[in-house]
C-alpha cells in the first residue's frame, strides 16, 4: 500500500534526503520513492541537518522533555544528546564547514522567549560556546568557510504571511569573515533562511505575495526569483552546497541551481499511521 504523509524539515546530501513525518526522521532517495524510517522515539524529532560529509545527522529531540540537540549516524541507530539548554526555542541552524561543530540557534540564557542567539555545539560532547554575533535565527557559511550570512527575525514566514512590521526578517552578511556585517538586501517583505550556495546567497521572501526562493550575489545585487509557487510558501530550505531541498505544502521539492529548475519528490512512507490511529 502506498501511503502519503505530510513531509517537512528536509535536509539533503548527495543522493539522500532526510525529512520529518509523524514526528520522526525518514530517509528517501533524492530521486524520490519509498522512505525508510530512521527513528521511532517517544518524543518528537525536528529540524535534521546533514553534516558536511554526510555521515551524521544533527536534529532536535524532545525525548527527554525539552527541545535539545542530538546527533546520530546517517544510517540510523541510537542518538547522542549534545545540549542541555532546557530552552523554549532550540533549533539546528547548520554545521560549521569543518564538520566538527553544529551551529544552534537558541534562547538559552536570554531574557525573552524566542530571542535566539547562535552557539557552537561540538560533536564530541564538550561544552557549547556562544558565538556572540547578536540575535540570529539562521546562518549560512561560504563553502570554503570564508564568509557568513545571518538571518535575524527570520522565523518561518509561512506562519506570518506578508508581515511588514518592525520584526520582519533581515539578512546580514560578512563576506570576508572580518567581523563586520552589512544588510544583504532591502525588500518590502519577510525574508528568511539564508543559504550560501556557490557564488550566490539564496533565501525565502514574500515581497511579491507568496514566499518563494530568491537569490542575490554576496554584494546584494542581481536579485533573481527561482520558484513560482502561487499557493503555498517555500518553507525550511536547506542545502548541501550543490542543491536546495525545501517543503511546500505537504510535499518536498529539490531545486538545482545549475539548471535553475525545481521538481517535486514523489515520496511514500511505509507506515501503519500509529499517531492517526
């Protein structure tokens, strides 16, 4: 029996996509097909991110109550808990290009819920270290490790459609890792999820009505639109440095920057639907 689900929080590495459905992690070929369940845990799992070499998965788990960061082998098996923040908001923002540290956005030690800052979380289990880059929810690194782009107030725009107020998302870039940031682009919309892919910065914006995937050069020039979704927003994009995977509606899509084309993944999950039962 072919069972379809609601697919979200995808991450991609070479030929594999990992995503969340039924509050667990699943893996499927980047060409689509039948997915394999990676977790069957008592708590919810969210926001997986492949390590740069594709051998590990970092994600947030609620197996022990609060949302904290875990890491596991890409093929499945038991996970290791890396943080004990006990915070209201904790998400995996990405990995350092070196692959030895996970970058986490959390409101740990902050006076207000949801006011997230970035922390380095070593994979070896040693203590997390604050990055001291100010408020930020998302981050993207240049492929060589040189250059960083931050998202401030860049919560999922699909939950705050066409917001134009003072807490709309903004993107800030330090092209040379000098420590000095400037605003990447000034659009009349809500922007989010910066991704540094090759020589361009990709992001989600709804300045034309519906959240789609756009890009500029690292100098903020040459704005281009890459997707044409007119009903549901592009949500939770991530990249392996070559392709971008994202959620739109309840489906997964893969965007190829080289061909400037996006395609929907045909995914099925062999599940007994225990939560619906």
